C-alpha cells in the first residue's frame, strides 16, 4: 500500500519562487530531518526548510533517526541553496541533492501537503523504491497486517451452510488503526451472517460481500470475524478476504503507521466443495481442493512441485488460495504460462503480489 498516491498527484513543474541562482550557506544546526539552521555569506542566521521533503516532527516515530541522518550529512558543512528564503533545495559539496538522498534512504518522505516543487517527478520513484524495501521510516513506522481465511469444513451439501473465520494479525511494529476487512462470498452462494468478537469493531453482510472495520489492532495482536454462507450452487468455490489500512501521509503522523509494510500477505482465500445432497446415510464426498504441500499420488499437477494443485478444470486463481510463494515450473520455455496462470511474472514463484 503506497503511502503516496502517485496516480492522484498532479505533477506541477514550477520554478522556485525568487530563485536567483545558488546561494552558499553554512549549516549550524539541524532541528529536524527537513529543518536546518543556516548562516549565509553575509553572516545572517535563519531557519531553512529543505524543499520537497517532509521529515517526522519531534515526538513522532523515527523523528530522532531522521534528524540524525540529516545532521550526519550537513552539520557544520557548507551547502548550496537553490534560492534565498525560508525554503530551498539543498545541495551537498559533492553535488548530491539532500532531499533526494533523504527520500532514497527512507529518512524523509515527499512533502505532498506543502508547496508545489519542480523535483516531484524525480522524487516519486525514489520514495516508491524506499517504501517497497521498507527502508528507514517505512520499516520503523509501519504495521504489517496479514489475513487468513479458513472454512470450517472442506465439503458441504447444497442447502447447508459454510462457515468461515477470518483472522487478522498485526506483526507491527506499530498499532494498526482503522483497519478494513473486505470478504467476498463464493459466486452464487451469498452471505447469511457476519460478526466480530473483537472490541471496537463491526461487520455487515450484504449478499455477495461483507465488510468489517476495526478501530485498532495492537502490534503482535489479532482480530477475528466470522461469516456464514448459504450453500446454494454446486462446485469447488472460493471465498476471498482482503485486509487494508490507510497509511498516514501528513507531517504530524505521530505513531500512526505510514503504510502496511508487506502487502503480499494481505489477501487470503478459502476453498470449499459444495456437492449434491448424498443419499440418506451416505457421507458427503468432497471434490479435490488445493493444499499447501505435495501429496504423492494425489492428482497434483507437476508444474507445482511443492503444493498439491489439481490440474484444471476448474481454474484456480491466487485469490482462491490461502498459501503463497510456492515453486512453479514452466514448460517448454520459461515464458509458457503454468496451467492455472499463478506465476504471471515468470519468476518461478507463484502467487506473489505482482502475480495477481
């Protein structure tokens, strides 16, 4: 989940107001990762904001580390400013753009709430790379949410109910606030009920989907929701769950997470076999469903040597499965899709985030 909504950003290429060429200054203090105390050539002392970036303010997550990173680069050194005034780009003696360096290292983020600045297009991919790699504040000021959706039974007869449990785990390091869970029922089999036993939460079923909200989930904590689906349509069917968090992008985030540090585990599926009612006294016979380990003689497709994935039909999607990151073999060439198309980037690993 990117904290910077790149698609929503309007790229405004604007000249720095009052720019009159580079200005030399001596950095005499660093009050925050994006805030300097400087002395210009005429001896005047002033505060300076590094244009284009936003560092955590004092008292917020990673504020101390961000200020220390800036201090190590500029304190008691001469820098070049793009303009005179209270806000400017800062260039180090070796020509490095200070703002770009801090964004790249995860010691500051792009200032999306401040004045427009011309280097925004070049800063965006730097922040995306730092965020993806969980560098600096992106790792320290994050929550890692995951969800596991489980069906209480692998087979049910038409006319019965399928019960599901969705368990959300927050691996931290911060408390996850305003967590949303979206669960989709198997096609043709609508939700009957949805409920949560966690405090300060609520669930609502609406036919083919159900939503739950949780005020917060502590680091290392879990929250659960429970669903009942009416089994009306035969087949090997899947319910899916997606957990989401809205990352904080304002300057004063405090200890709110900036983002979810691992989106690969934000989605889960649970497969169930819905079959015709058996004759009286006879057991329900389920259809074969994928499982997360290989079963010798278990009708497992050889393209997936570590999991037991039945060959199509039907076709299974990554969203149907509760397991991820398994080996996929392609043949006769690396660019030949596997039977269920579970490795769409052809890296030999199925159901990673970029395979959906």
